[in-house]
C-alpha cells in the first residue's frame, strides 16, 4: 500500500495547454538515489503482550521506461485523465508517438516507470527547455500520477541534475493541497502568469 498520496491535480506544461493561467515554481536540483522504500503507515504499539510481526515495506522500484513500456504508460495516463483531464484532448495516437520520441531521444526528456512488486503504479515524465533567465537548460515535471510523490520528486531532481539542467520546474493548480509539499521541497512561487497559445503545425 502506498504511504503518500500527492499531486492529484498536477498538470503537464507545454504546447498541449490552452490559455489557462497558473503559477510557475522552480528550484535548483540535487542528486538523489533512484531506488526508494516507503515506511509502514502505522508504528507498532508501545507495549505488546505478545510478539507482533509486521510486514516489511514493499520496495518501490523506479526505472527508466523502455519502448516495451509504451502500452503500460498509456494505461496509467488514461487513468490520470479520469481524475485530472488535460485542457487539450487526449489523443492516444499522438500521445503514443510523443512518448516514443521521449523514450528514444534523451535531448527531449525522459520517462520513468515506478513498480511495486513488479506491478506498475506510477510514472514520471521530465521534459527539457532552455532559458536565459534560468541559466540555460531547464527541466519540467511534465506528468506525474497520484502516489509515491516524494520518491518521484527525488528521481525528478536527480535525473534533471544528471542531464545538466540548472532548475526544475513544475506546474500545479491553484488550491492544490500538494503546494505545501512542493514549498517544503524548495520550489518557490512566482508573481507571474503562465500563458499559452496553441500554434498551428507548419
């Protein structure tokens, strides 16, 4: 059972958004490990008449996605659409093509898949950009499924640092309860709007 539920309102950033306005947080990166464990939800009682055995926490393994994971990623993304749909239509054909591009071209970004006892439970998509204000290459948390939020943030920071990104950004809806988690992790608010205009393909 997952110990943390966060960011059920986290949304992707990029050309797929309509003209919604949201805050733009960012933070420096730091290297972290890619294999994490979550603690049991309850602590043992202080006094026990008999010995009580507690099951050890199940390992959450977070690894880079491969082309063989495309169908699994699409299933997880469809679940996300039920809870927090995109402002742009979820076209599975286009999404599959873009996922494949990310998996095959690390210059665009990277994808991670989290498994608990070999069962896929969450995913993370990181996309890169370039900004003079933010000292060059930057990274965006472009997708995240509900669950194991802290572990996925750790992986996002580590992978972004290893890619050479100077800052890590994410987008979150106003009023989302996960905002305080992000602030505690070092993400900061900005007094500006995120504005998006769809462009016609050339």
